[in-house]
């Protein structure tokens, strides 16, 4: 199975692009085995692979991550694009890809009146396979 051969390239130590003090719910580590969802050719030298895996906060929850690789399948960069969190604070992350721009939306609820906070971030994958944060 070709997806199993892609699974072995998964890079396990991704750091989230958001500072811990900005919203800490995204910072639980990878735990287990990642599964490739889709492989996307960026250019002749770079591919991106979407992976799904589980992480263990207080309950086990899913996460989706995009990782870029060179021709030798060496990891270039990683971006966590979808996730959920449930605890005393709740939140989720979703994403949209359009014209090589990845939009990431963070939603979280941490106060007593259940007011929703939203963060929006945009990234572009450059020709070298690096996620470059775009100004909004």
C-alpha cells in the first residue's frame, strides 16, 4: 500500500506556530501513529503530505498536520491545521486551502459567559517548502 510507505516519513516533533501563552490548548504532543490522507505536489522539488493522527490531552482527540518534504523525503516544515481540544477550555482549529494560501482558523471558549475567541492565520508554502506566515 502506497499510503503505508508515506506514513513512515511523518516527522513527530512539530511545534505549533502559536505561542503557548496565546492559546495553550493546541500544545499537546503527538501520541501514536500518523496516517497519510493526501499527497500534494508543490513543485518538482517539494511535496506536501497531509497526515491525521491522535493526540492525548485529557481525552484522545484527532489532529491534521501538513508536512513538506524534499525529493529525498527529508522533512522541511510542518503546520498543524486542524485539531480539537476539550477541557475546562474548549476549542478547535480548522483550515482552508485556496491558491497556495492556507488559512487556519482557531476558535476557543475559555470564559464563563462562553464567549468565542477567534484567531485567523494565513500561510503560503514557498518554493523551498517552508510555511511562510502572511500578514492579514
